[in-house]
C-alpha cells in the first residue's frame, strides 16, 4: 500500500514537472504591454547615457524593460506591419528607436508620448523592442 | 571586441570627411539565422543591422546588436543571449570588408549585380575571415538592395555549446542578410 502511494506521488510529480517544462519551453518572448517597467527616464537621458559610456549604459539598461518619455521625431509603419517610432534625443544623428508589434496606433510627429520597451542596446540609435504606449494620466 | 565604429562613425556622423565618395547606408538591415535541429528548428531575426557601403571603393561594414535578435520562444532567446553569445560581454557582432563586383561593373548602375564579399566577421569577440557571394539590385529610386547567405560555425567563434544539447544543435548556422541601402 505504502509502495503504491509512493508510485502515485512520483507519477504525479513527474506529470507536473513535464507540464511545467513544456509550458516553460513554449513560453513566448514577453511583450512590454503585459509588464511593469523597471525604470523610467526621458528619452534624451537614455540616449546620452549610451553616448557617454556605452558599456556602462549597457550594464544598466540592456535586457531591461524601460519606460521613456519624449517627443515623436518620426513614426512609420514597416512593410510587415510593425510600427517604428523615433523619439527626439537632442542629437540629430541618433534617436531612441521604439519597435511596436503589428497593429499599434501611429502617433503624430511632435506628439509627446510615453513608451515602455525592452532595451536591446545602442547601434547609432538606442533600440527598444516589443514596445507599448503608456497612457498619459491627467 | 574591435568595433566597427571608425568607418561607420566617419561615414554616418561626419559626411563631409568623405564627401567626394558616394556612400550608402542603412540602419534597418535584416539578419536572419536558421539552424536545423532534431528537436526543433531554431530561427531568429534582427531587423536593426547598421551598415555602410561605398560602391566606388567596395568598402562595407556592418554592426549588429546581439540582443536585437528575436526568437519566437523566450527560453531560446534567453539561452542565446546568456549561455551562448554572452551578449552582456559581447553586445555586438561586426563585419568589415570589401565587396568586389565583376570587372567593370558599377554597383550603382540600375540593374542586378553579383559580387564577391571578403572581410572579417567578429562574433563573440572572435574574428574570422568570411567569404561569400552577394546579389545587389540597384533600383530606379537610387536605392541598392543587397542580399547574401553564409554559414557560421559556433566553434569558430568560441561559442561553447553544452554537451547535453551539442547533438541537438546544428554544427553550422545559416545566416541570411537582406538590406536596402539609400544614399547618405
């Protein structure tokens, strides 16, 4: 009887482990819309941090969900439907480039927006991926 | 890791320095990699490759953020960045080289061109020579579309694959480049 109980518990544990493993393996990459940002700062400040010390800024921001606020320099929809928003940084040669999933609403140029996204690093622009707009609280 | 910055910076940030040479650039090139594996094929895409091309000299450079490669599955992306590519330590891959069209061919002339590409590929802080063939299409709008495919072996760039999954990951990864340059 005792041996049977151990077998049942072992089998249940194996089933739970298999389920959790399967779920973890199939989990999709997180979107910013579903999560709270780890930090918030102006777009120009984020860009400046990478310009001044790319390695240090990378340690602080890369891979993290960051919220930035700034004015829209340019917004365009790519052929595949992704929205790209460039935020002003005070430097004409670089921007905070925010990539949105398909279907995001295009903001007007000059509009002040708050965006959260996962920071991938600096490659002439600071890149935020899988972004979402953060509604303004009035 | 040696940076691709010198030429890219010179060309993209200080245009007057090379005003005499026509230069083409892009910050949204697409790099895709594909690996066939017994359990599941692995594919990832990066749509933010920065590159500069000077058709008159054939000079070409790429700079690619490793973290900008996007996978369908979170676990694959996490393992790629943390276990294999160590993107916190080596945040970028670069290529610096020369594109050589057929004798007498002008890459900016409207039409389809084939060219040899030779240079140095730096991934994971390890430089390796790279040779491939590229196809370029120069359009009526002045843009140049370029594409090529090549193979990269993780072991050539000191990318350690744990023994447990070594047999489940292809020995070489197919990399595809697709980029549209516009005149700077």
